[in-house]
C-alpha cells in the first residue's frame, strides 16, 4: 500500500534529531527522502550503543525509509551534485545555518535558480529576524530558553531538563506540518517558497497553550503557569509495589475516586464538586490521592480504578514498553533483519490510514549506501561517479551483500 506522500521527493540535509525525525515521518508517509551526509556522517551514527561503527541506536531510530548519499559540499563537484539532485525534488529540508548554506552557494536562492518551484524548509534554532539568529541551538538550550525546564521545577523548585530530546522532537512535528502545508500550497498553485521553522518560537507557542494562564489578559489576572501542571503531587503515585498514574478529572471521576477510597468526607466537599474551587486546590487534592493509594497493591488498584471508571494507567518503565499487551496487539514494535545489524526492533508509525498506510519500507541505511544509485538517477555517468569516488567527494557505502547482488 503506497503512503499518502507517495511520489513526493525530498532532499534531506539535516542531522541529529530535529530534522531527521521530521524527515523520517515524511518518509514513513511515503515520500522518497534522500538524506545527504558529509563523509563523516550524521553525528548520531557514532552515539552509543552501537553494534557496528556508524550504526548507532539513535541513528537507527530516526533514519529509516531514507536513501543515504555522501557528498562533500565543500568540494565543487559535491556542490554540483547537490544542485543536480535539487533540480527534481519537491522539497528541501535543511538544518545547516542559512548563512553557511549561502556561503556554499547552496541556500534557498541558489536552489530556486535550478528548481523555481521548490519548497525550501529552513530549520533554525531562532527566527532569523531576531537578535538570537546566529546563536547555536541544541535541545538543552531550547528547553531552558522556552520555559520547558522551568516548568519541570514547578512553582518552587529549580529548573530541570526533561529526560528526553523533547524540544528536538516537538520541533520535528512543526517541521512536518509546515512542510505538508507548503507542499499543499504548491500543489494548488505551483508556487514553491521559503519556510523558516525556528525551534524557540515553536516551543514557546507549544508551551504557552495552557501556561500563558493569567498572563493571557492585560492587565494580568495572575502569573504564568497552568496550576494543575505545576503542583508538587502531579506525578505517578507510589503504591506498595510500584507506581500508578491516576487522574480523576471531572466531578464524576473525583467523586468516584473518593467513594472507592472510602472517603465520604471528601465526596461532598465543595473543593471536589465545584470545578473552580477544585482547580484552585488541585495541589491539595493530588496530595490526598498520593496518601490514598500508597497502601494498595498496584494491580489491585488498577483493576479497582477501572471498575470505578477513574482514568488510570501503569507507570511503565522504558524497557518494558515492548511487552505492553496493547502495543503488542497493535504491532507498534516490529522486528527486522538488518543486513549489517542483525535483528533490530523499530517503532512503527502510530497512525492508521484506510487507503494509504504509512509503513517501514526500508531499514536505516549505511553511510553512503545509496550514493551511486542516486547519482546515476540524476544523470551522472559511470566515469563521473568513479571520479567522484576516487576524489572522496562521495562514497559507495553499500554493504557487501547488497553490493554483490547489485553487481
């Protein structure tokens, strides 16, 4: 079944997570994504754990369904090859700083000369019209500057990082939907365009949906920060043998929870039954929840909460997610035989389409695995490809078994 983006070709000049995760999603949707790497490769290829050099776990989880070509873009032949590929793509997704791409002669204006209708996605840390434009941006930096780290400290605690490359991956979602919007515009009008997707601005907008709070008004009705998210006891609750997530949300659920916990004093309490009062005292209520569940066995508690129709779930350790019965039934985790890595487990697309299902069609590629293939496709003859290989402008990274079969 072809994906919804079948027939769309995307040139991917991104590294680490912000860009590669976005282009992986587009590739899952069926786009032909050509990932361009330097001879050293995407830095995530080297990040532990690794079984073989250049195929680190981080890389494997964000670069499937792509064809990988090596080009030395500091070399004139490499630049020419890049622009030749750019002639026939629908979109370019680039996370190299705009000024650096312009100096190389490979920026938006250069690509537009060879492909006037190209959609050029410029992934930056900060909007290029502001004073932060030239600053480097990594996930930790954006967590701090966007308010994400401050949120984790709650009202009183110090800022803390989320234990995830959260801003990179949220930023990736903005890249995906901005790319789709620009491609839709191109389909309707034939017009390409330059689209700038800055991490800071995207994450501030994301964070402030609920956390703008009282500062939504002028004069302010209160400080920033959504109270329910900021209180100390908004966290998985300890039981006698583990942790559970419990979230009574509406009045019916709160009453049901306290009836289950045999707390009639709270079932009729105005702080439970009045939504406004409940929001003002939510921290106190969460603290009571923690006290109520601490003497329960985890499985017994989860079953009782289900019976009472109170939203709940286990706090599943990362290493046990693949054993979750629901995720197993929907086949989210999938096993594959990789030509160099052996058996690997990948997490498939979560969405389901009735006619154009996204899927894992191709496994993460070795560095330069598709260099020869892509160069031939855009019209480079055997002699020119051989010359580029000899000069180190590109590399043939096909695993031996694949190379032998092709020849």
